[in-house]
C-alpha cells in the first residue's frame, strides 16, 4: 500500500541501530527522505550510504549530533530547519535498583529521554502548523503505563512522553498536524540481544530457545510470546505518519504484543 510519504522529509532520532534504524528504513522504503541522527559521524554516514544504495530515489541526510546537548541540537536545526515528520526515538534505558539511583542519574534520564524530544518538537512544530501538515511521534514503551519496577528512572520518562504528546496535540486542533506516541513492548534490538547473551551465557539452554525461555519467565503476560521485531515498529510508525492516519492525535498507541493486561 502506497502510504503517501514519498518526498517527505523525516527526521528519526537515534536511527543508527535498533528501533530507530528500522523506522528509518521503513520510511525510506516509502520514498521518504530520511534524516539519520546519531552521535557518531561514522555510524550515521554508514546508514546514510546504505539507504542511498538501497533506495536510490530517496535523499537520506546525515545529522551526526548529540541532541541531548542544546548547542548540538541548535546546529542540527541550522542544517535541518524544517521536517514533515519528526520521530522522537532516541533514548536510554537500563535496569537499576531504585535505592541505587542517584539524582544525577534521574536528571540524565530526564534530559535525554524527555527534554531532547521536547526541544525538537518545540522547534519543528510551528513550521508544521504553518504548512498545515506534519507528524510528531514519540517512541515510548509499555513501561510508560505498566512500570515493571526494573528501571523506574526509565519508566518515569516514558510516562512523561505520553503526557507531553497529549499536551502538544492540543496545539494542533483543527489542523492536519498530529502528535502521537507509539509504545513498543519488548523488542529484539541489539541491546536486548546483548541482554539475552549475558543472561544465558552460563546456561545449558540452546541459543534458539533463549527468546522463548525469556518470554515465559520474564514476560509471561505477552500474548504473542515472542520478542517484537524492530521492523514491526517501523511499519507502525510509517502508518501513524501517513496521511491515512489522520483521524487520531494525542493517542498512546500500544504495540506490545498484548503485554499490558488492560483494555485501556
């Protein structure tokens, strides 16, 4: 299905690996000109080269900036003053015991996972409203609505993403600009693969059974009983950004494999 995104400029933050990269690839497949963002110029350039080779009708752009740094974000704004679609994907996570989290860590997670996306939304939203089309998508997590207790510093920021998206959607009333949040469940990114490698390093269980064992013992509420693939989140993000997804805004859209055991 043609999603009506050909030629649109799409900025995906944190798009050199994991869910962000999968989202960037999904947009490129639709003919969008994707802005690849990450902190390392070499990894950003590598993804840009791959997209340019795979999708020669598109024009991917490198944006090697640490957007958690306001000065570097300003440099990106100078290079990329406007976008049609902003996907606030960049974020940090990690299991931590509550009594071991110091104030500096709480502040770091807030700075990276909340303020960075807010900074970009604040910059790009006015032009979207002026052209009467735009999409802002925050990539959150099921941790936003069902904190596991494994990483409270992360869950807090993902809940904030939902609240921020809802607030920003109020600024788009009557326009063709939407602001939404996508909440992936446990997804097989490079980071999760490393977690599995570490978790089962001393196990006698065959590697092809690690994922199943992890889901049974650590994510028993999942209805699909497997890790979500990044490409599945990429396809959802493309739909949410498309003109076909014009009837909802301010929504928290769950893609968690049924992990959250509520109907709301």
